C-alpha cells in the first residue's frame, strides 16, 4: 500500500513539475505556450570528406587554368567551344533555344544528350572547325523538368562555331600553392586550410538547420488571438512580388506559371500564400515577444550579429545593407537568429523514427 502511495505522490510531483515548466508569455495578438525543451528532429552531423577537399582543390585549379585558342584543327571532346545557336521546332523558334557567345565544354553532357534516334548536341559539334555554320538535330528527353512542353520533341539547331579553346589545368604543386594562395606554402598546408574552411561551413550549416527546426517547433507552440492585418497583407505582397518576378523572367502569364511550374491553380496558390503569410507573421510576433520578455537582443549581441550579416551578404557596410534590405527586415532577421540560438540551447533532439517504427 505504501508503495502505491509513493508511486502516486511521485506521479503528482512530476505532473506539478511539468506544469511548472510550461511557462507562457502572452500579449494582445498571441500566446507562446512553450519555448523551453522544444522537441525537434535530430540534426545531422556532417564531416568533411577527402572527396570534398579534392573538389575544392580542382575548382581552384580550374580557376587558374590557361586558355589557348586553337585554329589548326577541328573541335574534339575536351575542347571548349564558343558558339551561337538558334533552335527551331517545325521551323519555329522556341523560347530558350537561342544564344550568342555561349561557351560549352564538349563531352561534358551539359546540353541535350543522345537518344535512340538522334545524336547528342555536343557530339554533333565535334569535327567542325572555327567559322563553320551547320545544322544539328536533337531530341529532347522524355523527362525535361526545365520545360515540360519540350519533352520528347525534335529540334533543329543552327550553330555557328566562333572559337575553339583548349584549357590547360595546372598541377597541384607547392609552387602553385605559393603563387595562388595567401595562407599556405605547401600542398599539405593548402589542403589543411581547405579542410578547416569546409569544417567551418558545415558547422554553420548545422547551426542553420538546428535554428530552422527549433523555430518551426516554436511556431507550433504559438496560439493566435488576432494577427495584425497590415502585416499579413505585407507578407502576401512580398510573396506575390517574388513569384510575379519569376513568372515575368520566364515570360509567362501568372496563371500559366502557377500551373506549369508550381503545379497548382491560381486559387490554390492564393490559399497557400495566405497561409504562408499568416505563419510568417505568427513566427515574427513570437520571436519579437520572446526577445522582448527575455531581453535577448542586447546592444553588444546585435552589433556582433550585424557584423556577421554584413560579411555573409557581401555588403560594404551597415548603411548599404540597410538601404538595400530595409532596416526593419535587417533588425528582424537578427532578432530571429538570436531567438533561434536561444531556443536551440534548451531544445531536445529526438532521433527520427523509420517508417516501420511506432
């Protein structure tokens, strides 16, 4: 009997303890029901691999490659060719099928590849010489996400070969390292420096993933009383402006853009935009409220984060950053990051369960 009483008392104490942790913060718009011990999916830990280091090495070597124009032979695989081309289907030019001064490495598989009935774009340039103009016929693949309307269609490209270029990539040596880097003198030091930089980037990536996950979990713990209408409308406008610009870039009507690129009707799009805008405002209000209540955004921390933001975005100084992005957006971006870091300190990472686990 005593054991049962003890068990009951422990259960009651645990319930009281848990209830005590459920601190709430509220204002006229929202209530934050929980901000400590938020559960999030476990964030993956990444390690730098030799393959990643080698990829960076090759990128840097290619950046210092020497280019030589070839005039005494036809183009072959491995060459870089400078070409003008115009594509047609049934004699009619199509969008995205025309370019001038385009550079292409033959054999890279960048352009349309071979099908059962037609050779690939690049292999049909092989054997032609500088100054030649010729037609090649290709077939778009069965699956072509860039433009589904072009799938499986046969196109004729009129090509002018302007220049054939051979690119010579230097070998990685201590001499190359001394001439092309600032902080290394040997190949070993150079690769170690790359590893250090990659490690830093991975840690930043992990921090961003953690921050994103915990902010999502935090937003779910916010109940809404009333969202400021003006803020929601501003978010809707920002989203619409972004996708309208994308549609214009593709020279498409907005309805066609929604249908072909987003896979939804304009009505569905409007509904999702409204939901996304409300969610964004909900998160913003939550971050601002928590930051205020906990005095998270100190002058010192704000200046540190502002400096990091200027460096990461590539702006010259604070004035330029504020002019380009807007002071309110900059301040909120910093506030959200600080709140995310604060929430991350107490969050609980839970191992993701497989599809068969309960």
